[in-house]
């Protein structure tokens, strides 16, 4: 029998916990996380934000993006081969569903990474030492080192641990926001 890595074991543990929660519970938990994120000065001061367009089971970002799209500019990742390209979000009507089942913007590619003020990052798990565990494909670990802006990981309380397994190439967050906790470097 194949040995399961510590990272995969944690992914499985978080998925099992997530599976016990209803979509309504996850929506409510998401609103708590987003309400906390809105209070941070990093968010309030940012005008151009790289953020993900959530899929089921992640902290939901669709309403958040819609709420602030008049005041802030949002950049979304688009999967291109083994990398993430970035595109400006214009409206939910101008999105297409990718082969990964993720809605992605159809607009122009955004390449001026120095103009990003804040990055809001999803993850499977985070720890109080600001480490992040992703889905295992390394997309964010290749993209995040290219961006100098602060990085905020967002997660549900059950995704925040004292310590998670990580590798040297895993990019640390500057802040983590969960439903009831903010972890700062």
C-alpha cells in the first residue's frame, strides 16, 4: 500500500471535515471570514487586489468582489498550462468556465505585478507560523514569489492549525484571516 505524505494526510483530514458541513454553513463561515478581512488595513488601503474566484468549499469571494468592484480593481488568476496567468476582472458576465471548473475572466492579461497592492490567497490549510498548504500543484508557490505585495491567506477556522507540513519553496503569508482569528507576522 502506498504511503500517504503528511501533506496529503492533512488535505484528506480537511476535506473530511469540510464534507460534514452543509453549503449553508460554509456560506455563513465565509461571510465571517470576509467580514474580518474587510476590517484589515491591508484590505482597506489596497486599490488593486489579486484574489481568487472561489469554487465550492473555499471561502466564497464572488459577492465580495461584486461589492467592491466599483472602488477597487480585482485581478484573478487563470490557469495556463502549469502556471497562473493574471487577468483583470471586469464583470461576472465576462467569465468562462475553465477545464478545472473554475470561472476565469476573459479580458486582457495583467502583467504589471508591481501594481498589485494585496494578494488574497486560498489554501487547504494554514498554520499560525504563516505557512500555507495548497492543493499540491504548486501554482501559487510559483506565482507568489514574483509579487511584492502583502499576502493574506483566508480560511475557515478548521483549516487553521498550530503547525502544518511545509517545504522550503512554500511561500509564507504575511497574514492569515479565519472566522475568529487573525494571524500576523
